[in-house]
C-alpha cells in the first residue's frame, strides 16, 4: 500500500499569513501519462471533507486561489496564502494512483 | 447542484448486518465511479470501496474485503454498501463520494455504531 505521511500534525497561523502543509508518499505518484495523482482535501469542523486540489496542482471548482498545490513525484506541498478564519479544519492529502486509495493522517490548521 | 444523500444510519450488534444507501442527483450518476469512505470517531479518513460507473470493477480495502459489498443501481441513481459480520472497529461515519477529479463531491455522512 502507498503510505501518505503528512507534516506537521498541526499548525497555528495568524490571519493574513501563509501556511504550508507537507505530504510525502512512499511511492512515486507520477503516472506514465504525466499526471501526478495526489489530491488535497479540507474537512471543516463538523462537515464532510471537500476537495481543494486535484492532480497535484489543479484548483477544484469554487476553491479560492489562495490555495495552491505543488510538488515532485513523492513530495508535495499545499500552500495557503493569506489565511482566513474560514480555513480552519483538518487538511488531508490522498493518492489515487493505485488501490487501495490512501490518505495522510491529516494536519489540523488553527487560527492564532 | 450535485447532491449525495446517505441513509441507513444506526446502532447494531457485533456480527450483524446493515445496508447503507446513497442517492445521487445533479449529475449523470451512470457516468461516474463511486466510493465509500469512512471516518472512525476522532480519526482520519479511510477509503473502503470503489465501484466503476458500470459496476464492471469493484475494489475494497483489506479491512472490509469479504465482509462488505459495494453495488449500484444506475436506474435509481443509488449507491449501496452492504455490511456483514460487523465489528466494533467498523464504528464510523460513512461517506459516499463521487469519483471525478478526485473525490470531488461527498455526502453528509451516516453514522454506523457497532456495539453490544
């Protein structure tokens, strides 16, 4: 199984500042078709998860452009610019390269 | 507007069975793969099952393989999860999720509690 390792476990950010969350996969998520199958989700308190970023760097529909994704074959970063209060929650990375589909353990973002 | 609405929530005893449903609307259900993903209390997300748009392929996490069955009825825009031999460790919120560009839409989730 592909293991997804996130860091840090939690991050506390002042509104208006930036935050970065890292995710590392135990295997390259770069497919031979050139697509990197890593995704980012946010689960706000008491809500269902929502998709933020697909295929490493593509912004999902309706997601503010303060969010961005980048990375290589095994190391990935979610960056949130100009953090707002509504960004609090748990961020998960996940891979869709192969079954079983797996998620990281999550990074909790709090506001200072 | 895409909507996924799960039902079948409940409390059951260990060893028993239960069936969850997820009714989809706002998109052409028969064109998309669908998934079940669960979240134990205070824990992270665990993908448990995927079914292709035409039911031609189904995949399961090892934790549920042989006990859970994913199925769908495209004429009813409905996804199912039949759960047998339930264990206490199956206690979780169960979400259905559309397989588009990632899990691009999620239901509100239903709580399944397995306890004597």
